[in-house]
C-alpha cells in the first residue's frame, strides 16, 4: 500500500480527489469524526483494497449542501473489495477474500444487532443509533470512495463471496449488494410486494430502479415507476416496467390507464426529502411523495420508505423542513389503515440471498440500474452528471478491477 487517494467533499457542488492517510486499525481524528470515536481501536477490523465503490444519491444530498457535512469529509458507503490486512481479533475472514461491505456499520453485539436491526446499531456511533462510512453524523468512519478503507467488526460485517474468481467476473452486479439492491429490496418487501401484486415505485433513480427490479424478483404482476425525468423512465421500461411521467398529469390517472383502477397494492418511496412537486416547473415539496403515495395505495396496503429523510436540512426553503418537520397527510394514511416502514435498510437481512440471486442469474441488477464504470479521478464528473439527472449508477474503479466488466 502506497498512499490512499480518496474522494472528499469540499463545498456545496464540489468534490475532489485527495491523498489521505493510509487506513489503520484505529479511527483517527478527521473531518466528521465523532470526538468520542477518536482513538477507537479496531483489532476486530480489516483493511480492504477497494475494487468498486459507488456514487449514491445519499452522497448527493451532502454534496448539494443539504446537510451539515464538514469540508474534507471522505465520501463513500457502497464498498466492495479484497481484504489485504486483518486485525488480530479477526477469526473467520482471510486476506485475499473478496467481500461486500454493508453500508451499515454494526457491532454484532448490541440488542439491535442481535435482533437483525443492523441499521441502528447502538455501539458504533456516539451521537445516535446507526453508523455508515463516509456520511455526516454517522460516527465519522472514513468513506470508501478511496483506494483502501478500514472495516470494523469484520467477522460480523462483511459478506464473503464463495468464489473469488466468480466474484470478479460478476463484480459489477455484486457491488450493488452494499446498499442500493438491499435498500430497494427492503422497500419492496416492506411495501408488501409479492406474487401477483401491483407495485408503484416513486423515483427512477438507482434505488427506485433497484426497488422495481426487486418487486419483479418478488413476483409482482405489474411494476409501475414514476418520475419527472424521461431518461430515467426509459431505463425503467428497458427491463419491463410500466411508467408514469409526472410532468404529464396526475399519477392516479396514469395508473388507472395502466391497471384499470387508480390504486396499487404496494408503493415504494425512493425519492426522500428533496422531492419536487408534480408538473414541469414545480419546486421542492418535501412531503409530496409521501402524500401522493397514500392517495394511490389501496386501503390496507403499505408504503416502504427507503428514500432518505433527515433531521436537519439547512438548504430547504421551508423553515419547518429545515428541522425535518414535514406536512404529511397522516389522516389519510390512518383512514386507509396504511402501514409505513422507514429508516435505513438493515442490509444483512437481505444481502446473502440477493448475492445468491445474482450468482445464479436470477437477477441482473447492474443492467437494471445502468451501472457505468468510471475511474477514481472521474468522480467529480460522475457527481456532476448524476446531479443533472443522468440515468446511470456510477461505479468507481480505483484499481482497474472492472476493466472489461460490463452489465449482463
């Protein structure tokens, strides 16, 4: 290991590639590191050579200046790589293993981890339950849009791929296991998608497309994806989804044209707090998706809400939304006996099963989300194009491991 180049947040709208310290088995002080985590030793950790690290819509919230992320924060919570060093307390994973790293950092020891709620581990973030790599207010664990990264509690956290050669061949699909595939699947599962169901997914970004592919995997009869971006809607149609163009009228009217009725069995919010109102020139309206989904989900149905909502949104034009208070029409959801599931996806609940679906050709998630490989130095361009609505899932390739690998 010689140096460690990584993608860092600089200011709203700007990221740059910097050389940072090589990772070790101790969490050192730095941008965003929780003071109580400084000096935390990780004999249970491993050093991972990053083979793929993806740009996520959640990263974009920070880069747009919509959070309190500090300058210099190293980004990246979607990590797949090869173990090159392991701590003295690691027992069950080895140097040379190819692994997926869940974006949730979890200790495996607390009550929530033991109850499979790894997204809200009680021991890895002094500020609140739950932690992640390279994310604001999530403990300060250094991000993985880098050449190397440290992963704590490795025996518990990482998913080891059974065949390293096969893993490298399918790396572009397998890299989606760290976040967006389980997150989309979680949204579909908690919305009640199943055999013969009708499912509406709000948002045709990568998580929305992953949710749509997941609903298909779960046996949905019809999957409908809604968005304001025609390029992204075309990507949804490319793998068999129906679409709703929210610049062209009410979603319930377009859903009725597809299904014969204006309601669906299940719905997924894959948009989150930066939602926009419907129509060509609509501005931000943070509760739009939640309220519209309650309108189109049948009585007794459910909403899966993997879309990100925050406690602090300093960039909002709405004073209440700046502190996470939204004008949600809860009375409608109550009257229709809707169920709501929110929060971070507990990746470990799903990632092994989804790995098997990939390895045995049951799903082609990289193709569904239009995975696009770029070099680490191209990260600023990837962020800029993604911010402009490009219908791509950008995958960073720090070491050339994805050369010649394409979606299947």
